[in-house]
C-alpha cells in the first residue's frame, strides 16, 4: 500500500473513532495526521477531497458537522506552513486568473461581435479599417482576410461625399448618416452608418484615438420608401398627361435616377397584320418596329404572352448575369421596354419598383388612349366649325383660343369668294369663353357664311344676322365686322356691329381705323338700318381685321391697344403677309399670354410693282421665289402662268448668282416686276460682268432657251458693267 493510501486509510479510521467518541483524545489524532501529511507531501486538496468522499458515501452514517471539526483539526497543522506559500503564490494566481479572464473575454468579445446582425468595424486614426465582423463582410463583400482596408476604402461609391463625411467625423467625433456603398460584386447598397471616436485611457487624445462604428443594410427600406415616393410622383404626374409621349417621359423621369434608364419605349400591338407602333421617350429620334434590334424584338414578342404587370430583366449576353434593360407588360395591347444606359444586374428591389410603376402606367396609358380618342373626336368637330386654312391669295389668318385644350372659342373668322374678283371677310366675337361661347359661335358662323353667299351687302347681311342671333340663346351682344373686297379695284365695302375697328396701313400714309360704319352688336334693338361704308386699298397696303382679345388689357384703355396694333402693322409693311400675322401675335402678346380668344385676318393688296434686291448668292433664291409667287397671286395671275414666271426668274437669278461675280466678292441682284395692262413685265439685273456662253453648252446653258420658250419676249443686255434680262408675259383677257 502506498504512503498516500495508508494515510487516507488511517484518516478514515481516525475520523470514525472521533465521530463515535467525540473526545479530545480522538480529536488530537487529527492534528498528528496533519503533521504527517506535511512529511508525506500530501496536499490539503487531496485531504479535503478524500474527506468528502468518506462523508458523502452512501450509508456512511457520519455526521457532517462533527466530521468537519476533525477535518479542520487535521488542516490546522498545515495552515501555518502553507500561509507563506499562499502569500507568495497569491499574486501569481491573480495574474494567471486575470490572463485567463482576458483570454475568455477576448473570445467572448469575438463571438459577441460576430453575433451582431449589424456590421461592426474598428478604424485607426489614419482611417484604415483594422477589424470587421462577419456581418460587415456580408454587407460589403469584403472579408476579414483583407484587413486592414486603407483609406479610401474600396467600397466607397462616392469619393467626394465620403471625404465630406470623414471631415465631419474628425471635427465632431461622431457621425450618423445614410450613404450608398459599392458591394464587391458591383451592385449598390445603401447603409446606415454610426461611428464614434474612442480614446484609450491614459493615451493622448489625438494619437490614442480609434473609431468604432456599425453599418446596417437599409437598401430594402430605402427602396421601399423610394418606391412609394416614385409611385406617388408618377401617379400625380400622369394625371395631367395628354399623350403617350407625356406618359413615357414621366416614366423616364422616375426611372432615370433610380434604375439608370436611358430610354423608355412603348410598343402598341395592333389588332390586324400591321407592324406595332413604337413610341420612344428620352431621344429625339423616331423608330419603327423593324428599326429595333432583333434580340429586342424577340424579347418583346415573347412578353406578349406574359401576364399583365409582369416585369423581367432582359439581356442577350450569355456569359454574364447583367441585363440591357427591363421588359414589362402593361396590357395585351402594350409592352414597355426600359433601356439601361449601361448594362447592370437587376435586383429584386428594382423589379418591385418597376412593377409598382407599371401598374400606374398601365392605367395612365388607358386614360391617355381614351383621352386621345375623345380629343380626336373633339378636334374633328371643332375644326369643322373653323374657317378653312386654304385662303385666297394675299390673305393670312391666325386663331388663338384662350381656353386649353380647346382649339375653338367664341371668336371666329371666315374668308370666302362671293363672286368674280370679290371676297367676303367676316370676323366675329361672341360673349363668353370656352365651349359655351364656341357653341354660339358655330351657329352664328354657319349662318353668316350662308348669308354672305347669297350676295347680300355687308349692312343687309348684319340685319339678317340680327334675326338669327335673336333665336340663338346667349348670342345677344355678339360683335361682327363684315366686309366685301373687290380685289381688282381695291374697294372694301364694310359694316360693323359693335366690333373693334379694322386697321388699314399703306406704304406712304399713316395707318387709319375703319370707323365709318359702326352700329350696335347683334340682337340689340336699334333705330334705322345698319350703316355701310367703302374704303379703297392702295397698292401695297395691308388690311387687318381682329377681335378684341388682341388689344384689350386690364390696365389700359382699348384705344391704347388699337394704337399699338397700328404701330406694329406700320412697321411690318415690308414683310410677307404670313410673317405679319406671326409678328402680330408675337409682339402684342401679354407677358402671361392671351387671356381671351384672338382671331385676326390680314390682307395684303398687291402693289403695281414688285421690287426685291438681294445678295447674289444661291441661298437667297428661295426667298425670291416665295415673295414673287405671293405677289403674282395677289395680282390675280393664273396659277400656271405664275409658276412659269417664277421658274424663269429663278433661272435668271441663278445665272447671276453663279456667273456674274465669278472670281470676285458677290454683289447684288435686283428683281423688278410690274403689271402693265394685259402683261406682266419682269426684269432681273446685276452689276457683274457678262460671260459669253460657249458655242456648244452641252447639258448646261439652257437658261436663255427656257426663258424664250416660256415668255412672250426676252431682252438681254450684257456688258462688262452688268447684265439685265427683261421678260414679258401675256396676261388677262385675250391671252393666247
């Protein structure tokens, strides 16, 4: 039996003896055993463990309290000896326990940090990230094996914004912000970042500073919020859309920033065998079905079989998971193509956003198509109520309704031939605005046109129109100006029913108002017949008939507006009559636009002569052709003859532009035309040198032949100082 086993056997026997007798002599045996334990190097721990084995043994019958006295008596001898050892080893045990505690705490800290659902990181004073947890690696795609991540960090999506945030952190010692980062695989992630500066105890405030922070992926929440905002914006914007183009442009605005979309294209599938219609937003170009790329056409055709409001990314690169864009079905009749500016991966949030937008877009497209159908019907009816736009020679007209989107209002005009060389002109203004006034206008205009075609004089026609207006609700107080123009003599017979006066401007006199035949508006009781007057239009003069929307302003009298009209008319006498009409609307428009309907009719009475002098360059030939053609039409020259005259004059001007100033700076060319009884005389002249045509001009030099063929007479005078070509054309009765 070993020494230790013998000791424990004696200890057990002594313990039982003491428990049985509980005397001093049996207790002192324990003290002796303690001293023996020191000699045999039996540890206190071993004695205690053996003691508890004896006491805790089943059916031992030993009183634990009594047994404890014996154990303490045994250990008393060891106490003095072990006290010094314990004091010496106490500090060692404390340091060892502290080291073990730190190791346990570090292991616990690592486990705790990795258990966080938020990304955790530590950065040093240089900005380098020196520690991250697993959640941080999942959010950014950058793992712990890459630590440290020096500044600038590889996941930063916007370097400038990141530097701004760093400056705020250094200044304040804390930062809470939301910003985008670029995941290692390239897609964008929005994170909420919270960073605080930490200074180690006893360390310098600057050199001992580190930064501890967390990041949380808020992409889904942000996308949901942005999706709700985008849907709300789209739903609001498309309520005012009036065309497919408006709807697609609104969709593009919402998808450009959030999805990187460059173009939005709608494919409207036909019911028959025709190609689908293609509408594109985001570009000025137009496209037809076969202009689209074949892979895209195939994807769009496949999408026709999808359920409505389905959105899928589409790409034709087999080796990547990126897409060129997203195809979505609006309905069986419409498919949408969202083309990315650059191919990229489509996230689940992107699909959710497109699906939400497409739902509203589908409803908007249905509303727009219904609106377009209603608008087409409305415009067809409205335009049937307006005068024809194909006006007789010398006339120009403009119409501006005050109430959008109507193309008609309470104002109207009419210009129509009523006999040989006679043209009837009407300008009227019903009380009110918008559709109610337009209804009255349509009835009065139809009646006025019918009365004018009967050949009635202006005053008689207004008296008859009084009876008509009395039968039409709300036609009371309508103002009308009626005139009949004799284009050959320039005589203008007119009568006014309470209307603003016409203005007549001639080249060598001040503009004047035609006020000699004024009377009350329609259906207003008056005494006696309506008056009638005659004015004569001088050659080259311009006549303006208009409604009060052109001249009325809230802050001034109507006389001031009429005077302003006269000034503009006087300053535009040299312009073609169409240009005068445009200038009237442009120069007289209020800063906020017209707030009343405006109708104007202009007539330019042909002068006895036509003169135009331009630089001898080919680019100005079209201006000469257009202005000469206008003058010939105003002079009642038949269309065929006018076309021949314009052709030969263009040929003569082309010769001047091409040959007269060859080798020199371009000079001028002058075109003069005049009506002389039954002839039209035209002269084209320049100050360049005459070039003798070759004996065999080949395919060129046929201009003189053309002039002689189409004109009655050609006179050519060519010298070193210039060339003049004179031509005469038979005109009027007796023309061969």
